[in-house]
């Protein structure tokens, strides 16, 4: 198993940037593909970004494409979500997740962090 802990959330003005981190313990993160999801109040959890085990392939939701960048540092057992040009609609709790062969659906991910709040104001 692997345990995941997110950090880096906070309050930011529209147009600003935040970098979220997800630290893994237990099994090494390199064993898993990882992704980021978010959930706003009253809305379903939605896919944000994913990256494969080596970091060679990424995929983004249309809503964040061109603004967010997912990356990983397997040597540090950590993955990241760099968020630029933030908009109020990006406000949500952000979760990192890992799985053997996941893609864009939440149910495909076996391991989840507890989430970190991101609030964007205008």
C-alpha cells in the first residue's frame, strides 16, 4: 500500500499561482500512476490531471489545460500540481490519488490523500 498526503493549498487571488505537493509513504510512488482530482461544494469529484509511472505521459481536463502542470519526482516520492492563472471556478478541495493502471475516472484510483483546500478570490 501507499499513503498520500497533500499540501500547498491556500487562499490566492485570481490570476495567481499555487503549487500543490503530494508526498507518498509506504510503497514507492514509482510503482503507480498518479492523478489529481478536485471537488467543489455541491459538485461531484472531477478529474484534473494524471501522469504515468515514469512521468513521460500526462493528461489534463479541458478546464485546466494550458494552466496546470502535473509532475512527479520519484526520487523524492512526491508528485506536484503547478496551478497558474487561477480562476474562482478552480476553488475546490484538491486530492491526489494513485493506482496501478488508472486514467480519468475516480473509481480507477485505489489510494487517496485527504485533500487540501484551494480558494481563489476575485
